[in-house]
């Protein structure tokens, strides 16, 4: 079964990250018009080099009204931002609070809201961790809160759930099932490829769409 693909105006949030460094050029190559939001000005040039526009701002400082003005021109918003661990307060600020304010903005925009592609991790909506005050606990709680809110919303969205990320080359993927072990891995390149699919398709086969490394090309996953 073939899927119809669309050229979209795409905003990638967290465009300086390792996954986004792979997904932005792929999105551009597919013919999408791409802008990337980064906090660090030094990351702007890599976006320009990839034929994408660069928006430099600290997403933790944006309120819902500012988010609404920012995302209104776009067809799709890809959330690929993350605090990266090490600091629980910043983890909550980025992975939970900023994402929640974006969702507030999308809900305010209603029928004019762009589609949201939320990069999370497999099983995040039901995950638990020991409350030890660590950045890992903050991350688990943040992603769970955001994913649960999205799943309960009426927003046009898809949650992407890779397993443990690696820098290996992608040889394809497969959907995660209940038999997937704790040692499951997902290439960041595969995540980037699945982001492109989520942007270009009207719908993914499931939501959340949890996946791992496999041997099925991203374009053929669950078609």
C-alpha cells in the first residue's frame, strides 16, 4: 500500500541536537521547507548549510502566546528538543514546561494549529522511575506528562517512541511489541528517517508509534 506524501512547511524544535542534525537535511531533501529553532547561535550555520532557516531563541522563555505566533506559519512542528540530562530543573523546564506551553498554544490555535510530531521514547506514557531527585527521574516524569496530555488531546499529533538511541547507521526498523527487551536499540539515523515519514504522511500506523532497529526500510514501516 502506498502513502500519499505532501510538501510541508516544517519547524524543527531542538534543531541543534544529534537527531535533528540528521533529520533536517533529510526533510530538505524530501522537498519540505524547513526552519530550525536552536538556543545556541553557533548551531545556526549548520542549518543554513543544510538549506534550512535558523531561528535562535531560548524555548524555555517562550510563553503560550509567543509559541502561537512562532508556529502559526508552519504546517508541521517537530519537537526534538531535550535538556540532555545532568540538571533536573532544566530537564523539567525543557522537556515538560516548554513542551506544555507549546501544547497550550496549539490548543488555543484550534483548527489553525499545525500538526505536532513529538519525539519521545518507547513506552514513555506509562514509564516510571525511582523518585531520587535525579535528572533521569525528571526526564521520565516530564515525557510521561507531555505524552499523556497529547494522547488525551484533540490535537493533530503523533508521538514517536524509539528505544535506546545509538549512533549506528540505520539498516531499517520495526515496530516495538511487548516482547521487546531492555537491550533494544534504535539508530538516531532511523529516528530521523521516521520523523521524515511522520511529516510526509497523513498518518502513522499507530500513535504512539514505538520502534527499534530492524530490517524494514523506514518508508515501508507498517504500510
